[in-house]
């Protein structure tokens, strides 16, 4: 299955993102073998840096390092996929500035919701940053549920247990991109969250 064959954006209504950077995963993946979905922030400004791009993309380098920090013996995105982890972004276009408007996250959460529905055996969601957390909360709200992750600083709330559709949801920090290498404390928490998700599905 190629996710890009099943979900996508038709209208491109959001004004605060770069539509030319629009990306939906187009890799072949068996949805029955996916037990963890990792959701990061937005598509990179350069499509060559995306998770599934050829060569040595930035998102792959930082994500592989995050999984290594968590104790996983991986050297590529394919190795991470083999662990049963599917990687995507909450917002499918690139950012124009530092932040992303709530309306854009909400709009793109319709695509994300359809994407998550393709994976029926997910046991854990890794929510890498506030945009991913907001995206999943918007999906839950449309389904008549309360928010999955409460408001508050991630470091204060991340040790509690949260669920979405009977799967664990882990609020964490952004692992995709250059910011991953900046703060050692966040990098340690990212590793802890990834390790907890991997342990959950073992």
C-alpha cells in the first residue's frame, strides 16, 4: 500500500505554509505490520530532507540518531520501518516561519486522521512536538472524544499515560531536523519516549 494513493490534499486552503513542499509518504508499506506511528511537525523546506527521500536526508539522520539513543540498532529509515514504525508529519506542507497556525494544523488533521485510519494495528503514537499533539487532539475532538493530550508543558505532562483509540499516545519533542541536536535534555526525553513505545509493542 502507498499512503499517497489513499490520502491527500485537494484544495490547499492554508495560507501560512509552503504548498510547493507538500509531501505525503509514497513508500510501499504493509499496514498490518505497523505497530507504532511517529508523527512529527511539518514537511521539510527541502523535499530532499524528508523521511523517505533518497540519499541521506536530514529527517532520516536525526530520526535514526533518536532511535539509536533509545537503544534501537538501526541505521536507516528502512530499519525503523522494519521495527514496525511508520513516520509521517502532522502538517503536509513546509513551514513559512517558526510556527504554524492552529487553523492550519486543524485543516491538515483531516488528512492525518485519514492516514492514521489506514493502520488498524497501531499500539502506540509518538507525538513529536506541539504540532503533532494538536493534530491528534483535533482528530479526537471530531470523533466526539476529549483531547488526547492535555494542555501544559510537555516535560510536565509526558510521564502520564494517555490513549487514543486504545493505543498509547506519547507526547514528546520534535526529533526531525537540526533542532534535535541543540538541547541535550530534550534529546534524552525523546530517547526515553521512543524506548517506552518500542518496549510497549515488543
